[in-house]
C-alpha cells in the first residue's frame, strides 16, 4: 500500500476523506476508484470478484480486513498454545530454546491482537 501513502490517498481507506455531500464529487469518485483498483489488483485474482461490487475503497478495505484479520483466529491461537506446551528444551541450547519459546509467545500475542492497518 506504499502507492496509497505516497500519493496521499490514505484517507480513502481510513474514511478521513469522505465523499462530498454536496457539489462536484467527480474528483473524489476518480481518486476513490483509483485506490479501489490498487486494492483489487493487489490481492489474489480469484478473490477480487467478491469485492468488486462494493461502493468505495474504504468498503473494500474494511471487507478485506474483516475477512483476513487474525483477531479471532482461534485455530491459530490453539495451535500456537499447543506448540508452547509441547516445546521441550531437550538437546537445544538454552538460548535457542528461549528464542523459540519467545517467538511462539509473540506469534500468539499477535494473533490475538492484530488489527489490520495501512502500515501492515
């Protein structure tokens, strides 16, 4: 989404650049369509048709975020907690064991708290 930030069009994703209620909204429509096309072209082609009929770039962004957000990924959280429980130091050096354990904890925390953002 570097293109969106570079062209100062992030507001079309965040909602801080809303469609004008009165007057000429042709510029807004063109810029929103541009951002929307960037979004649709940045995802797997087989997935994009389900988003094409949405009204705005923000609607597409929100739908993608909702579908792919890991905030409620219980299966991933379960799998990571299982890996933590089953991890044994065994023959591993203490530093390697600790590093692996810390990485699993970080992944677990991330899957519970991740919220998609423009920087993601």
